[in-house]
């Protein structure tokens, strides 16, 4: 049996869209067919939503994207004012982004270890597998523990995930886990610095959940931190109300897609008639024929009054191929050049830990 | 333009596995190939986990399953003691199951209206579409409102989704929305009666979210009900600790799959070494190659120490085809005949509204 | 390393739809959603095309279906007068059906051997793998050789694949490889007996191709048998002209789907205005978004004037699940009871070897 | 109803990989995950097979690729000595490439017309649809007719598709449908000029089939041109024997994939022990779980002794996204710089019309 160290030698490296001017290639794809044409149209819609001065942009993340080498893209979108809020699964934000911010890495699985037949060996070595990528489970446990440490230090009350994630940003700053101090950059820290709120509506469903369960377990009958997902929904809805024109850039489906689409209806329920999301892009390989929300078309969302149909585009592609092209296109066309910074976190109630 | 009434004439009807003895056909499939053989093996594993007296069965639901005609299956599993806990998306439990319990229905979309090209018409008529199925949006709003009514009546504090859903069961009983009183049966009510806990880890991401946002908005600065997803995770983990041998019957992936798998690790973090899930079945059409959790193999989960590989089976099929066969097989083989009722809700802290 | 014999112990067994009355279950699926409703509608369309006295039914086979345990279904369709012509890939008809008619079997791969990681072992043992199914390559070579033997005995000239396959039926009869003589039944032999023509438009792309290449190689410069795929197309078009009302039952896509759809246009080119296929069903898991013919909708085929849209249905399912239900439904509803036998082989030029 | 002219205004334009240096981006993808890493590995394998002086490269085409804007890539591969033989479906080579060589175009379908709901209108206007692309059916009929004209002029005997396609190249030259004479370049013509053989094993399954059926119909009992698919197989096998080291670059599956893989076995049957294909790449979105050849892994092919597993890579992507990157990578790395031209057509029997 190999050692853990032997298996964890080649790290995942994050693609830097700033280095690759894909504009000419994406422009060529406008006159092709199938996914390339859809991708080109999606890129143009993203460009258009960035140029629309009224439009707030919500980025939705599902699937294991950070471990796949896409982290730098999201950091660049945040730092270049190309996104105003993030809605994500917990795995992306905590297990993967925060994990890397703490100094850990994801590793390339070589061919033998991505087949599934060696998973018992990986188990024994305490290595976790995500398809073709490996993680040191012992490091992941340290990530869980850090979430407990953060919770333990907080005033016990219900928090939105957004509030808690902001505390994670503050923790990184305090610990010097920042690019300024020689650490790696992260979604959490860049969003912390630029007041971009991050929502994880199913926040206990990740490494943070482990830390928080340990926290609540440790507190016993005493007051404890809880995570109020209703508050997340309420906060995101308030942003929609404050900034009625919105666009969605969605990778994958799942809870983030549903959650972000639903705020239109939530605003209406609060008596404030918000318009549908004006722009919407989804990158996915999910097949529409199973009827699930993840794969449902953006046209279907229009029947629910959630997404307008003028500027919507589904892109049928695994995200590591499509996302660098769509975001790189908007970046190199400088679509964000005139964009005002929204600093939406400041609109929400001050975090009082 | 047609009227709403003209479009909503043929209701979805739920398949009754008790009427269809699929045992001979599934047995034949054991000697075929591809999905049929996988399905037969999954059916045998489900049979086996029901016959295993030690095994607690956790049912995981993702995708729009109730609207698709599968509700009666889940009710039958609960009433026949074939499942001990449910982990689900909110849409299945609130927007669809609770919605039907309140007396509303889902409707078959005829060919023209399932294409997507008539979604603007549907929008105008306040009809929502799920692929080939239609819903009266005004009725759905009444479902949202009912969630608010339930929240308004509760003692303001953090609740697990399980606690809140139990209150929804109590509400149905109080309002006479039960089969005994001439209403239709439901997952929520059957689980309420049999003490089967239902967890919805992303509880604000559904009709209940709308009601709860309205509740919190209405309360302003006063104490309010919040939904603590950490508590859900803690509760489900306690069940795993109390009943170490477990099996998963998963339809779709998403948060329910991840959440239920994670309790093995959570138990370990609490210092109680729980075994991996001994049995696991997942029905899905998600393609493994996008690397997402929803599509990840159960072998991959074994590298995380979550699922044992001896009795695991992925079934590649849309659920409306595979689920009646897998569950019908176990039902007609009377695999549950000797099973003890677990009444897991009673293990958890008493609901004190 | 195991021996070949150890790996080839559990044979694939073909499902017998005559034993499973799926009518009540399929009827229930009419009021469900997604694939189940589509499947129920497809079953009704197949029933309808069998009850339509004018309608000739063309069965199209792509994918490895015979090796998967579906052979008996096709034999039953032929023997019960539920299909009038077959268009197939070569693998189904030669490598798998003829192969089994010669007395060989397909074998169930156990879990370890279906993962792909043991393929080098299989290679060494001369075992071929089809996903989760194993074949003795040495037996397959005997199947190739038999095709050469048949070709060597024929008058050297261009043959349609249909003519050649008819000779294969005659060979089985001559060799006593028939159910009457204690052999197993086959698509080729049942079609031979009932004058159901079988077309394999890419006939060299299978075991027969190996035999025929050996034949042509052996003949050197002397006259040889050749396979004229134009003749296939011409013959099938003649059937369309002779029997203008037609229906397609398609499993998978590929050449068979395209070929059978195209005869409408071919008839028109010959100056005989044939109507579009009146009925069409396709079972497939191919995703429409790659733009390929295999996955293209039947509505798209209507733009080409090939398929009418009144009675068409795509069913999104792997075939081993959907086909027994669709064909079993029509069989148990006795849709074929009043059907006249067409014996289309007799319409085509007599085979003169 | 719009006019045909109004619908056919924006032509598909073919992407030019020579204009887009994707090397840095593909190199970055080597350290990512999922499809991007697979794509990068595939690009490296293609580079490697071009640098291997022994290796003959066979390009396999399935799916509607030319109509999708990929034609120029294939022309560039041929003209830059990056491919030695082509195996394709008929649609790509005849209905699309030859069609464009005759001066016709493919057209972008706007959003309304790609949904399927307007196919009756398209039918009436004699416009054919391929997913999101439109074709003038009257022009396609002229393409069919041209195939008949070519056949009528040939000496009546069995031809391999390769021989016939070479005649199509000669026809283009004779008619001045060449870039030199102001026409557009084509796969057929570039291959004609460079002696790259093109095989279409199911040759009657396309526009050529229509022309050839008309030809055979017109000839009645007189001698006629036939297309011998066995001869195709024999010829391609002879190339494998003459040049034992081979690599496959496959887009899609279907007959081309099977056919090209099978020549290893065919060589063996002719008594000449040819090695497995040393390199193999397949770009596809087909899901492996249906067991079909199109989706089967290249590892599975190794069990059949067809493909070596050292340098094989499946890439899960729709081709319009992946192919420009894979081929562009090899092109811009000048992998072909030292490659010798094989002119394989000259190895095969001289075409004697």
C-alpha cells in the first residue's frame, strides 16, 4: 500500500482567467451550434448584466467547484466587482474554500485511484475522494474543528449563514490567513473585504455542520449558536427589494438555484412587488427529463414568475470547461469597468458577535 | 387563451405499489444486464435491510417526487414500517405533500404546455409548471400562508425542521385534514402518527420558507421562530448513535444524500464511533462525470467512511420507473413483516411548542 | 488469476414478457409524471399501431440489447405478429442473436469485473466485456467463421444484408440450430420462418464483417460476395411504398433510426409520395443537447417530413427497464389479435444464392 | 408565416483553430479536475500520437459536426497532415460537407425555431432542422441528385464507400467547386488532394443513399453501381496491416467508432497480428450506463483487444466545446511539424471508374 504522502503529490491549481483572453474564440462560437453557441450567448448575457448599471449579480454555486480548480475565478469575480452576492452549497465555501484558506490543498488522483476500485485503500489512508481528486481527511477534520472554534467564540443566538461566514472571514484576517500575510486568497476572505455577502442555505450540510454540531453538543443545555436558514432567506430577499434588477450566474442547480430564484416570490409575499430576475445563466449537465429543479429550464422558472425569458441561457457543459470561457469573456471585454460596487453586506443588519 | 380551469382538469394520481406484484418481473431482471440488473440488486438490498432486525432505514428524497405520483409509495413505506426516518428537500414535504394534504392537487400538463413555449401563458394564468405537471399558484400561496399560521402559533425559539414538520402534522390533525376525516393521506401525517421523524435540512428553501419569512417579517424586532439546521444535523446524528446499523434508500442526490451520509462522520466527531451505513441504494440519472455529490458513486462515499461497499447499489433510472419496482418488490416479499417499529421521534427531545 | 470458466458461470437469461402482465401498472403510470407517463403513452401508441390494420411495424434496434437479456422479447414480437420488419445494428443480429443461436451464451460479470480495472485480466483470458456482461472471445471467433462459411457457399454477387441474413436463417435450419431441434430460438430464425425481413445497413460493422472480410480475402481476385447497403435501402423503401402506413418502434438511435426514418424521403425521390411514419416511439437515454441524430426528438424528424407528430413519444429510459413494459403492455392487451401477417420478405426479390 | 428566406439569414460559420492559441489554457487545465483535466490529457495524447513517427491517425466522426461549425477543423487537420484516414457517418461527409462544397450553407435557427414547436411550419417551408440549425431541404435534394449523377457516370460494379467518395472529390475538382476556383474548401476535396481515404461504412444511410437508390432504381435490371461495405472494412484493415501503429481521434461513437476499433481484430483474422490501437481519444456525452458501444469506455475496448490502455482518454463534453481545444492544442504546439505524409489512398487499389 502506498503512503498518504505518495498519493498526495500533485496539487489542484486554480485556473486564472485573467491570463487567457478567450474573447475571439467565444465570439467565433456565436456562429456555431449546440453548446458552443449557447455558451457564447451566455457569455454575452453575463457581459450585458455587468454593463447594466441597475443590475445586482448573484452567483450560485453547486457541485464541487473549488476542489476542481475554479476557486480563483470566483475570487477574481469578487475582487473585480463582477458579482454582488454568492449563494452556495456548504462544501464549496467551507470544506473547500475555507479549507484552502487555512493552508490545505486538493490533490490530483492518478488514474488508478479515480476508478473507485481503490476506495478501500483510500479509506485506510484517511484520504477522501471527489471523483478524480483527493483530500487529506485529517486536514478536513481540522477545518471542522476551526468552525467549532469560531462558533464557540460567538454570542449564542440564531445566525444567518451569511453572518457566520462573515465571522469566518474575520477569523482568517485575525489569523493572518490572507494573501497580504502570505496565505492564499479565498472566496470567503475576498468577499469579507469587499462586503459581498455569502449565503449557504443548507449550512449544516458541510464541514461547518460538523463543527457546529460539536459546538451545540459541547454547550449542552446552555445557550448556543444556531443557524437560522429563514434569516438567510429574509436577508437575500431584502437585497432583492433594495436592488430590484437582478441577474443570476448559476453553476449547477440544487438548493442555491432554487433559493436564489425564490426571492422574487418572497419579496412579493412581503408585499413588495419585485420584478423577475432579468438575466439568468445556468451551466449544468443535468438532464431535464428527470423533472428535478436542478435540471429544469429557465423557461420553466418563468412560469413561476421567477426568471424573465428575454436574457436567459442554459449551457450544457461540465463547469470546468464552460465557466472559464464565460467569465473570461466578460472579464476581457471589461464589462465590469463602469460597475459600481454594491457592498451588500452593509445593507444587512450589522453582525454583532 | 384557455382558462386556468381548462388547463387543470386531469389530476396526477399516485401509484399504489400494493396493487402490483412486481416480484416475478424483478426476479427475472436479476439475470439481465445494465439498469434492470442493478434495479433487481437494489430491490434485494432493500429487502435485506428490512429483514436485518438491527437496521434503521433512512429514506432520502430529492427531485420533485410527490408531484410526480410517488406520494402513496412513501406513505405506504411509513405506514408499513418500511422506513424509520425521512430526509428530504422542502419541495417534496411542504410544497407538494403538505400542499396535497391541505386538499390541493397536481395536474397533468398536456403536450402543448410541457414544451416551455407556453410558459408566458401559464405565468399569466398563475399556473406553475414542473416539467410536465401544473400547479395552481394561488393554492400554493395558501400553502405558504398556512406555514406562517403554524409559525405564528409557536413559542418563539430555534426549531429543528423536524420539530416544525411535526407541528405541521399536528396542524393537519387539528384541522381534520386526515384520511380519517375524509382528507387525503400524506407523508407528514402518516409520519406524525407513527413517530417517523422528517428532516428537511434546507427548510427555508421551499413553501415553508415563504411562510417563515413572512412570520419573521411580521414579528419585526420581537422574538420569533427560527429554523436551526444544526439542530437537524444533531438530531439525526443522535439517531445514528442510538441505532448504529443503518441503511439508506435514496431517490436523487442533493442535500438529503449528503446530509444523511454525513451523520456517520458527525457521530465520530461527537466521540462515538458509529459504523458506516451498512446498506445504500441510490436511484438517479445524474451523470458521474460532473464530479458533483448528487452523481457521485456510493463507492466514492466509502472513501469518506460513510457508506460500506458490500451492499450498495446505484440504479440509473428516472425514479418514477425504478421506485415502484424496488419498493414494490420488498413490499410483496413481505420483507418488513417481522420488523419492529422504531418510533424514532420519541427518542428526540419532546416538542414543546 | 481466475480461469475463464470461473468467470463465465452465470448466464444472461432473457426476460419473457408473456409471464408478466404489466397492464395495470402501465395504466397507473398514465396519471403520473416524467418517464412513467411517457412510457405509458408509448405503450398506448404501440398498442394503437398494432390495432391499426393498415400499419406495418418496423422495429429498430441499436445498443447491445440481445446480450442484455432482451432477445426473447424480439422473438416474441416476431412470432406473435407484432412486428413486420427489423432494422438493426450488426452486433445485435450477428454477434449476439446468431451467436446465441449457434449455442453460445452471454455471461453476467460480477461486481469486480464490471469496473474496468480488470480488463487486462479479461484480455488475457480472451474474454470480451460489454459493460456488465462477458463473452467468450473464442466462441465469438467461431461465430465470425460461420459467417465466412455462409458467404463461401453463396453465389458471388452483391447482396443486401437482408438477403444475407435470410441465408443465416437457412443455415440455422439446415444445421438444426432451431427450437424444434433442441436449440434456442433466435430473432434470425423466427424471422426466417415468418418472412420478417431483417436489415442491417452497416453490415460489415459486426462479426459478419469479420467473416466477410475473410471471405473476400480468401477469394482474392475471383468473384466474391459483397454486401450492397444501397440495396438494403432500396428494399426497405419498396416495403414503405407497398404499405404506406407505417409505425416505428425504436430502441436506441444510430444508423437503424436514421435508416428507417429516411425511407419516407427515399420513396418520394422514387416519385412515390409516401406518407410520413404515422407512429413512432423511441426509447433512449441519449441527451438531446449534443445535436446528434440518436438523441434528436421525433418532433425534429417531423421537420424533415419523416415522422408525423400526432402519435410520437420519446421515452427516456435505459431499454432493459422500459422495453418489457411497453411491449408487455401491448402483448397482454392482445393488441395484435386481429393483425394480418405481412410476410414482407416475400414482397422482395427472391433470394437466389 | 415567415418566408424561407427570412428564416435562413445567419449562416453557420466554421471555427478556425489556427486563429486561437489555446495552449496556455489547456496547459492550465492539466491541474484542474473533471472534464477539463480529461480534455487536457486528451490534447496531450493527440500531440503525442502526432509526434510518434510510426503512428497513423484515424479520425472518426459521428454526430452532426459539420453543420455545427466544425468543418474547418477537419479540413485543417487534413491539410496540415494531422490525420491519415477518416471514418465517418454519411451525414457529415455527404449531407453536410459535400453539401457545403456544392455551395450551400447551414443556418442558425433563432430561439423560437429551435424549440420543436414550430416544426410544422418548417415542414411547410421545406426547411429541415438539426437541433438549433436549419437546412434548405430543396438544396439538400440537389445534393442527393448530384450523388446520382456521380453514380450514373461510374462503371457499374461494387465500390467501397472510399472509392465512391474519392469520385465525389474528383467531381468537385471537375466542377470547379474548390477553393482554387472560388468555392469553399471541404473535407472531401482536401482529402482528395492529399490522398487521405474517407470511409463511410453505412454509406446508404445519408444523402448519397438517396442518390444511389435513385441510380439503382433507374438502372432497373441493368448493371449498376453498388456500395460494398465489406470492401471498406477490408481496405481499412489493409491500412492497419501496412501501418501497425495507430491512434484514434473519435468524436461521438456509433458505427465509425466500432468500425475503426474492429480493424485490429480483422487484421488478426486475416492472419496478421496487428497491435491494438496505441492511442485513443473519444469525445462524447453518451452515458456509459446504457451499455451501448457509443458510450462504452476505452478500457472496455481493451478487453476486446482493440485499444491499448496506456494512452486512452474519454472526454465528457459536447464536441463543439472540446474539439477546438484538443485539436487547437496539438496544432499550436506544432506536433505535426515533423510528420510524414502517408497518402494512404495510394496504398489501396487504384480507383478505376
